[in-house]
């Protein structure tokens, strides 16, 4: 497998392989995943990975320098998936902080660098695309992890963050979901126009908050805001699923939310797919762990392979 790294190519033997396990999800959509097939999928000639930091994998070793500001890991889920599918050529242009608009415009990065428009990686012969995007639009995830911890002390057992984002009885984050659906639909349309033969997999986000209980040392939200933050995340999943549904038969939604139940931020360290409030040597705060990337790769692989 050749991997495109900032214009250069390296052979498959230079990539870091990884194995992992788990099975994942479906949220806000009526799709179910088939059981893994014992038959190998046909070769993928050109796989392109698009997305934000939940795709790129900040702080997960090894970090790629092309450009460094994107925080792309050689052990993110696209790299693991490319290894498992034995793709001929793999191009990862995912980038931390990316929004849907960065599919078609350069994304400025720290240090004066920039990430080229992610759609520039697509070609007529691209036959597989994964895209994980949307959480940074309207500051959705940023507001959750940036504002909610600051409000916890004002009402530790209440829902002060939900109240903060409610104006005239309307939840201002949830109110953004119809527009997010439109943006995802536009992203899907842009992919299929540039890579008409590609199968497109729209990837959801892993679960942040647990089904029950609290862990303020890792997820420092007020207790009532746990359920609200989960509601916002599930709404994002629904927007992604609805946007994917507009793309036609070659576009599918792969939700990693449900399969990540029990692997949320509050899960034990050897089970969590998402890191908590503090940076770790191998995982950024509020971002996927190496285990999480492997688990997400499992779900995506199991969703893709049985149909081929």
C-alpha cells in the first residue's frame, strides 16, 4: 500500500499496523450493521480519508508532520482501516479543527501552515472515502467541552450548561441541527461529484458521556448536563445520518456512537475510547484514544466488508 504523505509516497511496510477489537453502533437512524464477512473485500485502489480531529488522532503516536498542525496519527482509524483493507494507495487529509467548509477551502494552521482543501485529495479513480466531520461546525463540541466545565461549580447537580445555551426557551445548539444536516448533505454531494465511483462512508462520533453515572475528575460537567450533552451528541449523529441519506446508494452512514457504549470518557482507562479533560502522552483531551481508534476501525471495517 502506498500512503500519500504531503506529496510523498511510502510503502505499506513503513506504515504502523495495529490490531484491535470491539463492535459499534447506530444512532438516530434505522440502519443496522451486518455481521463481519469471512470473505475478503475486493482490493481498494485509492482510499481517501477526510475529517476533523476525531479522524486525525491528535497526540496518538506516531504523529505525522505533513503538516504538523493537523495532528494526524499513523494509528488513526483511517490508517488502521487502510492496512486491514490492503489498499493500493491511501491518502489521509484529515485535520484537527476542520469544519465542513474546509472541504473546499484551505484551513489555516498554527505556525503559518495550512491544510489544503480536503476535497483536493479526491480523484475520479478514488473508490473509497470516509468522512468524519461536523462536530466543529457552530462550535458544537467546542462549546460542550469548553463552556460546560466552567459552569459546573455554579450548580453541580443541575444543568447550568444547558441553561446557558437556552434562549427564549430554545436550545441554541440543537437548533443548529437542520443546518448541520444541510452542510453534511453538501459535503456528500461534493464527494460524489469529484469521486463518482467511490463508496462513501459518513462516520459518526464515539460516545462522550456514559449512559449513567458521573466522573467529574475526567468529564467535569454538572450532573444534569451529562444527559443534555449526550442529547446534543445524539442530535449530531442524526444530522450526519440524515445528510448521508441524501447521497444516493453509494453513500452510507456508519455510526460509532452505540458500539462505543461502555467505552465513554468515564470508562476505565483500559476500555475508554475517548480521553478525559487532561492531555495524555498518547491522547489529546476530549479526543479518541489509540484503543478508540482501533475500535472505530473495527466498526467501519465490519460495516464496509460485508457489502463487498
